[in-house]
């Protein structure tokens, strides 16, 4: 099983709809979780951290399910500007070494007018 | 405050040529990273540095060397370029984790698109 897996998509969603996608991770010792956004031919940028209790930032909600080892991102009232690739990031603690940072390959989202 | 900058933005090399990619950050971050991004492969860590004068190997270090002589700069070198090194290279920086967190947000540069013929 890959360390971090995402459905590559693309998810084609009409404007105004709600869309959700998941990211699964294989190592139960994974410590921190994040969602990054990457626009076409641009650099990744942090969208939001994912906290154990779940967290919301405007139209975006992130959740962590440790029992099933996945994180999710929900986008409500989607906008054309939400079209991008969404990368999940997981960190793994290493004894006596720096934490390992693992990027998923990303899920492509297309918001349709 | 420019954040993370990378030079050059684009480069075409012939097989066997060498080059150095420069990354600079003005946020006084301790950690710096070099990634490559290929279609279908996602971001893969090449080398990273946790402070001035220190470097460490990442997931795909072969064929690359790095140096961090100054805190704000992180250089990535290709001694003898190969077509397999055609990719988009991203540099990133982050501050040291705090408050019980080991990871802080990574800030990425705009990328360098390298083609090796």
C-alpha cells in the first residue's frame, strides 16, 4: 500500500455544488496532516491544516479519521476559482531524524460554469 | 518581502552538461528543500537542509548535489545532466516546528522548468 494515496480525478463539478475528496495514509504513526492547493503550472500553497477535531475555513472543511486512516476535504458552494489540484501532505515522525514529509500525487478538480 | 525565489525559471540543457539552480528565501527560515515534480509522480524530495552548513538526502538524491553555505540560499547542482532529470524543480522553505508541532507550513518558490535533451 502506498504511503499516501489520492484519487487523481479529475472531478468535474458544476459551479455551486459541494465536492469532497479523501486522502488515505498507510502508517498509523502519521502525525500531522495538511491540504495544499496547486494551480496549473504554479507552486503548491498551503490551503489548511487538518486537526483531530476537524476544522473549517469558510467554504472549506477538513477532517481526520484516524481509525480509518484518511483525511478529507469538503468544498461547499464551489467557485470557478476553486479549480486546481489539491495535494494532501502527511508527516511521519522519525526517531532521531527529521520528520518525513509525504506529498500525495494530488486530486484534480474542475469547476464547470 | 519576496518569499522564496528561484533562478532560472527555465533552462534547456544537453545531456552531460552541468548547471546550478539557485533558491533564495528572505523569511529567515531554518529549513529548505528541493523537490522535483513529474506528471503522475507528485512531488518528490531530492535533498533538504535543516540549517546553514547542513544537508541531507531525500527520496531521490542520485545525480544531484546541494549546498547551503548561507541560511537564505540553497543551491541544487546537476553535475552531468541526463534526460531523466527533465522535470519541474521546486524549492521550499519552512520555519522550525514550534508549540509541539514538528512541521510548519512550507513556502514554495515558483519553480524551474528544466529540459535535458
